[in-house]
C-alpha cells in the first residue's frame, strides 16, 4: 500500500521526533539554564525542572484545602511524520500528551502550535491536521482551547499541554533503584519505518496505530501499582532515554535484547538502509556509556532508534507488559545489552 495525492512528508526535512536536536548538543545548549532561580516571588515550588532532563516540568501548588497539587507543563511539535494530514495531527497530539502521562499525570488543557506554508499547502490540509489533534485530545479527556499559528516554509504541528499530578504519586526519571525490572509498553522501530514511508510512500498501518495510541491506560496502571520511576521513549530512542534515567537515578541497567519487541518490517527497514540521522546521532551519543558487544550493529541501531509517540519505559512490573531488563547497581557500563 502506498500514498496517492499530497505527500506531506516531502515538505519536511526530517521525520517526527527524529528531528530533535542531538541529545549531547541539547544538553550543552541548556546547561546554563539549570539551577536559575526566578528574581521575583513565585507561586509554588518547582518539583521537576531541567536538571535531569525529565519528560515535563512540574510545579507543586499547596491548595487552601491542604491537598497538594502538581501542575505539569510540556510542549512538543514536529513536521509531518506521515503523509496523511489527519493521522499526522493524531500522532503529534498523542506524542505531546505522552509527556504528561510519563509523569503519572492527567492532561487538562492543550493549545495548538501550527506552522504552515500558506502559499504552498491548502488550508484544507491544515484543517485535517487540527481535526486529528482535536480528536485525540477529546479521547484523552483534555480540553483544546486555541493556540498559536504562524506562516512558515515548513509545516509543523504539535501542542503545549498542561496537566495535573499528585506529587506523592509522580513518576520521575530519578527514582530508579537496583533490582527493579524494566518494562516497555510499545514496540520499537517507528523511526526506521517512518523514514522508509517518507522515502518510498509505503504505508505501515501498525506503525500509525502505535503512534496514535495514548499512553493513558499504561500510565494510570503504573500509578495505581505504585511505580514511581519511568520515562517515555521518543526521540532519543530506548538506549538514550534509559541512559538518562540511569544517570539521574545513579544506577546502571541490563537490557535483554531478545525481549524487546519490534514492529513488523523494522528489521527489514534497517537492513535496507532506512535509518534516520537522529537514530545514528542517538547511538553515537549513548554508545560510549554502553556495552553493546553482544548485539550486531543493526540491533544496536534499533535499540537507539528515534521513536515518535513511543511507549512508556517503567521501572516496575506491570502484568501484560514484557520485561526487557532490570536496573542494577552502578557498573563500568551504564547500560549493558545482552
């Protein structure tokens, strides 16, 4: 199956979360922004900020009722990752909402972020993108209230999302402890399949279904089970996000590569050379901190593959989700793949 009509991906230089600034470059870029206190009095306490590169910011508000409330704030946007504008809207919305779910929170209100080449692409396509985003926000029980749009030579879409979380039941990337199992809720391979889709026009329905699936149910189950450590797997790949979790928590990890699930066609896409630049940058960044001697080069690339709207990586067991490894005491390699 291939696309006919307007190919949205041909108007984007990259693909989805594979367009993220390389993790090493990003950390250098924001290094001076950590630990900076506001000059004026603030409302609430910053519970999660830039320091550990977590999925969203959280400010704790002590309400007059005495019940603490955490406000979650995040944003995410990118160019077309698939050719269907409605599906792109759904994927971008699910991806933006995911950061709130990764913190164990509930999205409350979202604002659209739209960049559009008004002289190149019709407004009917933009309307389809926004409709896709609205449908996913509605499915998440999240208000969608306006946003911001600009005329831009490259189309981009996403959302700024605000949510709520109980600070006492929050999921963070700095709460890992040795002995906890690692589970991953979605299969990998989205980056290489999206790159193949962009190059060839082939459609991968399973990839679209995976990217549009909300992480809401898994997040709610994790919170109910008392899991307090996790992250979502997006642009930095499984290895990149796991490395950040281990570094923030002061632990190492073992990954059983045969336990990791992949979407159908992902291995063929790697073998055929459809590897995004973001995936290669991820592997270059994380490889010095990993023992990858037990896996071939293609497997290492898939483990670092830049995901768009990927699943939750949680430190704790949840029935029905595959255990892909465990956290262990600090060792010579932060991550060992076996």
